[in-house]
C-alpha cells in the first residue's frame, strides 16, 4: 500500500460500492473491504442510514447493514416522512400573552416605596 493510499479519504460512494445488494454486511466486513478503520466506516454508514440508502438492523450483538434497492428506498422514504412537522403553529404567541396576563392579574401589587417592609412581599 502506497503512502497516498494510506491517507486517501473513504467516501460514501466507496462504502456503497463495497456492498452487495440483497446481502447483509457487518461494519468490520466493510472496513476490511475498503481497507480503512471501523470508526471511519461506522461514521459513513450512519450517514448512509440517515440518507436512506442503507438499512441497519440487529443481528445478535452486532449491527448489519443492507444496501437498499430503489423500490425499498422509495417505500421507506414515503412511509417515514413526518407530516406533523409541516404544520404552522398558530396562536402560540397569543396563548403565551394570555397566560402572562393571567399571571400578572393574579399577582399582588408591589408597594410604591422600596423601603416599605410592611407586608408587600407575597411570601408573608
């Protein structure tokens, strides 16, 4: 292995190219194929799972990864989209303002003079 090969950066494309569609792969297996360390490959696989190009599952004590087909990625992509996050919050500021007004209305008025210690504090 040349010096340039030792310092080459592993990309997502390299990791995906090392995987066979329809077969499960472990992190160590993929790291051995791309000739890099497990932590760097793990980071790339996590990114692939977030992009929904790879699926992650448990197999005993370890995780295994599958390269998704286009059909699987499309099906998973549509099923997992959160529809609730697209809604606009309406009335949030108004509700906070009403709550603040209710709190201020139920609060005891403060005395006019700051040196007056005759029961103006609410904890007396």
